[in-house]
């Protein structure tokens, strides 16, 4: 399978702090890839670099063949992104926000597509409510919609299920699994290991900005290991080091 | 609950110091002090053409205007508490999880902002004047009195607008009634005494002849305005869900002639639905300018013929340039970070909205020109005001990108801003004084403005759009 996302020695330093330290990884087309790590391990910074939201201090990365440093706008035009914190603009309604996204991304027929998403994620009653008045869960639904409404070849999602109730988590998990079956790729960052084990085909573990491991989930299953216990033993070992 | 206040003060410091370093923020009041200190040495020179009392009037008017410009807490209280610094988690917001009322949190927030403005602007200026007094022949007691009355002048502006903006957010008809009553009171005072009502402005009265009674009356008025404003402040009710019909698509259609119709439509809805288009126009633009016009009119005998009109036009231009902060205050780069939008595109869009808003200062200058019976100079005055506004916003965009509200407190930024704007103001005011029609030459400012905007786009595209 062709590689749709590739990072080579990607590093991000904030003054004295190294948030991401020479991370190299590759994600194949059609996979659901999980970037795992404890809080503060550099997952969000990694996603920000891969989507051109922040520049790497050194190293390089390509997403869908585009260089994230030289063409960040091109990258953001091609992919779908759900940031760590949901930030739809305060004074637009949910529907208006989707119209705004559609206008910026030049997506035709937004009314029909938006209505499908409002019904699918069960928030049609909120379509005319200002974003600032929406609950966190509904904002997350809106952000989920804006990331997938143009059916991107690759979606990068920071903590995809964090604000959803159990029913909605199930709906979203099913959607993500179906999405990659269509040949598209999803890159998620999460610290919910059970979810990662359930839906991811490949994974990478970050700790203190360093890559501890990357490989397919199937490899663990063959060895009779579970992702949560593998993750914990690796991170604990690294802590002692 | 002093802890809440101190936490907010620390937080405000860190927000600025993490943006451009503690030293640059700490040097900001030092620069204001330096300006006042050095400026004090010009006093003997200025006194040859302008009586000391009139100079005092100008300085008080400026501090009143500063208070008026920054005092609109009632208007934007909920918004600044929630999103002033984007997604940064502020004490003002997180304190809502503590057993504290929204009003109490807001009270701390307003006091913190007032204290900051005092230490950043008011105290350094007064202190510079006080320290220069031995060299300028001004008695130390006079300098200390000026420091006190300037503080009061600033607080009158701040508390006055805080009160009016809170009334506005509760009931617009009541605001008009209050304004009508204030105008009637000022008019009545002028009619009864036969004197200019400005001379009854409490800080000026105190500066002319200090009495403890007048001082206490001033403090009581301030406390009353502030207290009523806090009581009237209406915290945003959590869970309220107001429905709106879809206005985005039609607006975007209407703005199809602009460079970025979706961004322009979003900015317009931000301004309109937040209430700040009307509110900011009244409290951060019209009110301060009407007051400064009123004060400056007392000095017209000292200006060249038609000088007052062009001074007002230039001042309007500078104040109008701050409209850029109105359009940049609603969002950080956050909402755009997941979209294919460059910082330069956003700067263009915000400047486009700013350009549309320039209709307001243009109308204001026209009104001043007509009311002062100088219609012959309408075009030069409007041209001067709007050219200055665009030039100043070009500098602001170049120096601050999308964060003028925060970066203005970087001493390097303020220094460059003051130099670049100050030189141009001096040149074009002198040109307009020499011949009112020469003010038309200010159109030439379009060249540096265009260059500054181009530089702003290149500069801010090369900076990480993270943070603010």
C-alpha cells in the first residue's frame, strides 16, 4: 500500500523543552493509525506539525505527497482535521459554520451534506443555535462534521471520542472503521488504549516526545499481547530509564 | 478572596510576558514615563503660546478619553471573560467552577484591568511629570496634584463608560434617556452659570483648586457609577440557546465583490451578533471623540484658522484605526487552524472589514465639518482623517498581525508605532495648518500603507500561528 503520511526525524522544540524528538513514522493508505501516548507526550504537537499548524524545528514530513513546511495550506486543503479543543466560531450557528467551511473549502451542495450529518450525528435541533451556546459534545459533533464533510483522503483527529456519550462513541467508531474500508486513511491521537486496540490497524507510541514503538496492531495479537498492557510496560520501562 | 484578584494579575502578566518577554512588557510603563519626563521639558516652550490651564485641559481630556476607550466592560464583559485570549484557560473562566458568583468574578476582572491600565499608563505618565518638576520649574505639589487629577480623569472616563455600556446591554431606550439627562444637566449647568461646563469637570475643578470636599465628591461619583455598573452587569446565562435564521449565505452573496466573501460575512456576523458594532461605535468611538472635540473646541483660539477641524480629523483617524482591534478580538487563529486559510488571508480579510467600517469615521468627520460651518473643507478633512486611519492600521497590522490587543504592550512595538505614526501626524497636521487644501496630499499615505500591509502578510505568514 502507498504511504500517505511520512515523518522523518520530526522535532519540535519550545525553548528548552523538546516536545517532539526526532520522530520518524509512516502511515499507509487505507489504515486507521493510532498515535498513542500519555498526557504531554507530544501527540498534539505531532498532529499540529503534520497539518501545518506549527512548523517543525527540524526534520521533515509529507502528507498526501505535500511538504508540511513548504505547503501547509495545501495540506490543510487536502486533509480533514479535528483539533484537540473544539473551536467553532462563537457567533455563527452550527449550520452557518458548515456553510463557512464549505465556502472556504469550495464544497458544493452544502445544505444536503450538512443535513445528512445533522441527522447522522443527531444534532439537527441545534443547527440554528450559535456555536458559543452549544454543549461540548455538540461542538465536537460539529467539528467532526467539518472534518469529514469534504470526504478527505486523510483525516487527522486529536482525541476523536473525548466528548461523546457512549452511544455516539459507538456511532463514530463504526463510521471511522467504515471510512477506512473505502480506501481512505485516518490518523488519530488518543490515550484511550482500549479504543485504539479496537479500531486501529497500526499504531505508534510516544513518550516524552520520543517514539518508543511503531507497528501493526495485528503483530501484537499474533504474539498474544494486548495493546494496553504492551503500552504500559513500554512506557513504565522508559520512565525508569 | 484576594487570591482570585492576585491570580488574575499574575495571569495577565504571564499572558503578555510569554508573548514577548517579561522585559519588553515591564519596559512599557518605563517608556510612558520617559515620554512624560522628556515631554515635561517642552512645557516652558509650550507655555509661550498656550496658557498652562489649557495644557492641563488637554492632558485631562486625553486621560478622560483613554478611560472612555477602555471602559466598555459592560458591553463585552461576557465575551472578554470567555474568549479574550482564545482557548487559553483564564482564571476568569475557570473560577466559575469555584463557589463564587459571576458578578464577583467579573468585579475582580474589572478591578484587575483597571489596576493594569493605571500602572501601565496613568502612573508612569504622572510620575514622569513629577520627577521632571525640579527641572521645569513646576512646583512638586502641583505635579503631585496633576498625578491625582489625571488618575481621577481616567477613572471618570472608565467608570462613566462602564456604567453606560452596562445600561446599554440591559436596555437601549434607558441608555438614550440617561444620555439625554446627562446632556440636559450639562446644558442646564452652562445656562445657569453662564460658564463653559467643561470647567465643572470634577478633576479639572480639583486641579484648579484642591479641596477635600470636592475630592470626596469625585470619589463618591466614581464609586456610585462603578457600583451601579457592577450591580447592573448581567452575566451570560449558561445553557441559553438563542436560535438564529441563516444569515451567512445571503451575506456572503452580498459580499461577493470583496476578496474573501466567507471571511467578510463571518466578521460581519461576529460584530453584529456580539452587539459590538453598535456598542463599540458608541462607546469606543463616538463618545470619546465627541468629548475630545468638546474639550479641544475650548482651545480653538490657540489654533490657526480651521486648525480645530483638522486636529479633530487627525484624532478621529487615530481612534478609527483602533477599529482593527474590534475585528481581531473575536477569534484567534484557532478556528481557522483546521482550514486551508493562511494568516495573510486573515489579515487581508480583517483589513477589508476594517475598510468597510471606515464609513463611520468618514461620516463623523463630515458631521463635525458641517456642524462647525466649514463645509468648504469637507473633502480635505475626510481625506486626512481616513488616510491617517489607514496608515496607522497598516503599521498596526505590520507590528501586531492578528493580535493588536496583546502586542501593543510590547515596548518595542509601541515605540515603533509611536515614532511612525507621530512623525506622519506632525507632518500632515502642519501641512493642513498651513493651507487646509494641502491636507488632500495625505492621500500619498496610501503608498506606505500598501507597503506595510504587504510586509505584514509576509512577516506573519512566516511566524507560527499558534497561541494568540
